[in-house]
């Protein structure tokens, strides 16, 4: 199996970061661990894609592949099962709105929220709020239980809810989705107490911070990006809210020439936690049952997303290497005396994850053109009780067993594992579907 080294001239720690020139559209909202636009450009060029092709991203996340395809004038389709993340990818590829009018209404919201806060004797500027004596708004108990404790402090939350009231007045207009996405971005990266490293957690507690100004600054960026492409033609991009393990009937008969994507990794990371705060405040998740429904639609990658009746592991019963890794994880758990309910599921996640990938690759065959090229960005893992999971190699083996041709595995970058104190590979598995 051929594994090609990543280009040495780019510092490893910078390979996942946005360059200044790539911030347009991509920066409207982006996962911390999203792969960079330049990686998409590289494989668009290698696969010789043109405006006559369709590029598919079946795990499209916040839309890196879709945005870059649109900028390259290549028709694209994304599939995403996380409802807020799907919302973000669909907004980031919606460029057919008048930025001047959008800015006009954003400024109106800005002014009205500031006036409301002033009437409550609250300023958006923290230095003027040192002696407040007002009753602050809060989330209801059910929503409060869904978010991480101390995700956001009381005063910034109050100001955010006032801002959200004014944004919601535009819910039935074409402008709402831009206002809401800007709210989600500023909420997470400027207003909240969240930090990412890479798992979401609580960082420095901000008792007060700019809220309206942070949102309005994000709206200015969005409007500037829209202004920069005003009047230009771009290929169509579509984001479908669905589960990529059930892809067969989603494309309405359309066939794709290439796939560039990054599925979740089998890393015990609950991807719904990454977007939980903005999902709850914007109403994408309102209670535990809605959260449960969301998790059941996702590829199994962590023990908190396993449910009775899950059977994706049926698809990889014939893969002894995956069975061996799962057994090694279970033996390691027993050896260490780990007995919690979650720890007992570690080995199960591994089989469900790769089974879900197999199911996806089977479904995918029905929408691929002959000689379609595929690029899967995946990462090796050692988080399950320090048992190594060579994700890229195993996905390549599964794909080959299903009739795909493995062209090579590119090394994208390495990541340092705090569990094992070693570097883990992040790779791009390059496949071809002969048809």
C-alpha cells in the first residue's frame, strides 16, 4: 500500500488553518477541525473536474468542499445529518441576495437591540455594566440541561437572547438565515466561554463581553463577501439534510464524478457537543428527545451515540483486522479494570463505525459515474484505551473489498496524541470506482 508524504514546505501545525485569502465565505462558520480549502483545490485539480461534473461531499459538515467547488465553478452536492451544521453549509453557499439590503436590515437590528438594552439600563459595552440591578433572562430548564455548564455567562446570555428576539422577527424573510448564522458564529467564538482543544470545553469565564457588536462585525464580513461576488455566475451548490449511510435515493438520479469528504473519526468525540450551544439557542435542538433523534442519524463514532438496535457492525463481520482491534480494546478494558457503561461500549463503537463506513460505500456506488475519483480525509486514532486504529488503511481495505480501486494514501499531516504521546497520521485515501 503506497502512502505519500505531505509537502514538507508547509509547517504541520498550519496545514489545517485558513490562509488570509481563504477566509471569504469559509469563515462564516467553520468547525475548528475542518480540513482547509487548499486541500479541496488540490484534489479538484488532480481529478480534472470541470463545470460539466458534479462533486459530492457526503459528510459535508460546514461546507468547505461545497464553498470551494462553488468558487471553482463546479456543481456540488453535500449531505449532512447534523441539522445546525447542514444549515451552516447551505447558508455559506447561498450568494444570491442583495448585500446592500442585507446590511441595511442588519444595521436596523443592531440599532433596535442597542435601544432595547439601553431601556433595560444595560450596555453592550462591559465597562458600563459594573453595577447592574436588573433581572436577566435565562434559558428554560430543559434547554439549560442540554448545554455545557458555564458555556455562556448570565449577562452575555441575556444580551444574546435580546438580539435573537430581533433576529427572529425576520424568520420568514430571505435575510434570516444570514442573521442566524452570524449569530451562531459570534456566539461560539466571541460571546461564549467555550474553548476547543480539540474537544469542546470551558475556557476563561467572561462575566460580560460585547454581543451586539460581535454579531454586527460578523454581518459586515458576510456582506463584504457577498458584495465581492455580486453579479458573477457560479455553479449550483446544494446541501441535503440526510444520513449518508442512506444515500441511494437522495440525488434524484444525478451521477457524480468525484467525492471529496471527511467523515467523522472513530475518536470518542461527540460531534453534537461541538455545536450544542448555537444549536440550542437557535432552536435546532430543544430537548433530549430531539438530541437523541439527531445522534441516531449520525455515523457511530462515540459511546454516547450508540443505541439498542444498532447493527451497522453486520457490514464488517468478514474483516478480521477490525474484529481483532475491537477485541484488543475490550481486552485492554478488562485488563485496566474499566467497568463503566460507556467503557464497556468502546469495542462496539469501532465495529459500528467501520460498519457504517462500509454501508455508506455500498450506497454510494449507485450514484457514482464510471471512473469516479474519491478522496476521504481520515485520521488514525489511539484514544480507545491506547489501542491503535489505523483508520485510513482500514477504510481502504473495506473499499477494495467492495470493488473500489485503491490508488494511494496521501499523508496530509500528523497530530500529537496526548494519550499515547505519539504522532498520529491524518491521511487522504484516494479511491477510484471503475463502475
